[in-house]
C-alpha cells in the first residue's frame, strides 16, 4: 500500500483515536491490555482500509471493525496478569466536575460495565456514544426490537447495582 | 442527576487516554497481528498438512504381494479417497475463509468463523473414521497374511479374541487422544467466540 494511503489513514485515525481508546477502555482493565487491544484494532483497521469506500462516516466504519476486533479477534496476552477489577489510576475524575460521591458512583458503574459479557458491553458502549437503535442493530447484526429490549435490561441491571 | 446520565456525561468528556502520536501509529500498523483468527488458521493448516501426510507415512508396504484382488481394489480406492478428501475440504475451507470480514456485523463475523471451524471439525472426524477403518482393515489383512498367526490359531479362539480386543483398544485410545487434543486446543481458542455467539443468539 502506498505512502499516501497510509498517511491519509493515519490522519483519519488520529482524528478518531478517542473512539478506539473508548472501546479499549470497556474491554480491558489495565494499561498493557489497553495498548495491546489498541494495536490489534489499528492493524485490523489498516488491513481493512482498502475496503472502506467512504460512503459511511469513517467513525461508523471504524466502530464496527474495532468492536469486531475486541469481541471476536483479540487474544489477551499472557504476560498481563488478569484481574477482575479496573485499574482506576488511568482515569481522571476532575474534582471541579464531580464530587466524591459521584466519583464513587462512576467507578462502580465502570466496574459493573467491565463485568458485563462482551455483547452487553458493546450495547452499553454504543448507548453511551448516542448511537441510535438502527445503527446498533446494524453493527451487532441483531434486530432493532431486540436491541431495544436488551438495552433496557442492561440499563436496569446497571441501575440496580447502584441502588440495590 | 440520573446515574446513567452521569456516566454518559463523564464518558463523553473523557480525554485521559494513552494517546498515540501519528509516528507511533505508523509504527503500530506495521506490527504483526496476534489475533485468535490467525492462530486458528495456523492450526487449520497444520491439521490439513497432518492428515494429508499421514497416509504417506503409514504407507510402509508398497508391494502387492499377498493381497487378494478385492483387497487391492479397496486399497486403490481408499488411496484416491485419501487424496480427494483434503482437496474437497481445502476448497470449501478457502471459500468459507474468504467470507470472514472484520467489516461485517458482529453476528455475521462470529457465525462465519464458527462455520469455518465446524467444517474443520467435519474434516477431522471424517479422517478419524477413515483412519480407524484403515487400522481395522490393515489389521485384518495382517492377521490373514501372518503365517505365525495362522499357526497359532490352532491354540483356539482365545488368542484370536485377544488380538482383536487389542486392536479395538488401540483404535479407541487413538480416538480418545485425538478427541482430548482438540477439546483442549480449541476449547482455549474458541471458548470466547462461542460464548459471544451464544449471547447474541439469546438476544434474538
């Protein structure tokens, strides 16, 4: 692939890299795994880039490839010690924006999301990104009605964790 | 504020990521991938190669001495089959693999990977059946040709039963080892894919 194409790709990626980091944040719980998944997603995006026709937004296309990589292709590296809890030292909760109680609530929510299964994680992630049901349905390959039903269940589950 | 709104609010404001510079991204995309699919393909190639080479390794006696016409016919036909089967499966496998696209929906991608794996499973079981039959057939001919055995048959049916039991146990041990190997190897690689696919199917 030529250098111009690579430059064009990296420019697009640079403008959209937060999307990929957010996906990594939901599917991993420490910096090493985050970086491993980020790298794998970049490789998959680059390999698939020739098929990107520009008829959809780059971010929508990148979402699909990134989610597929996180859900189906990513292989956790053995050098990373797997724990069930999130390393919150990577997160910033500005004291100007959030009080101690809100910070605690957010940590509980992120921890609860991390413990969801891979498909429910994808649903919540797409909800947080304000994707509509149609787009979620087209990304996951399940019907809009079922997305709606399942989404409500996952949201109720998350709320219950905070208000048992 | 509603908890989910609080979360959404924080989610959108997040910037505390390990950002990569453009030059780092140029380097990252050149790195080698270590994804599950790549490992599955490597193992699949080894499986094809193993079962393709196995008949060549097992072919010890090339002379036609001592075989009846029917036995020679069976040997010839089974040789053709042993070469035709991998070719048919490889063609089907390549067709399935070409359908695997990371740009598909999550459901389609998972389904296509699992279908390719299913095809390989059928290939493995077909081979196990063929090789089990080959072992039984080979043993049968061996017994017939073995003069010592013919002589020993005068010792009575006990000796014959003992040898047949031994052959059956050997076939069962072969099948057990093959089964354990695949359960371990693929259990490790496929567990997450299967689980995610089942979760999607439960939603539907």
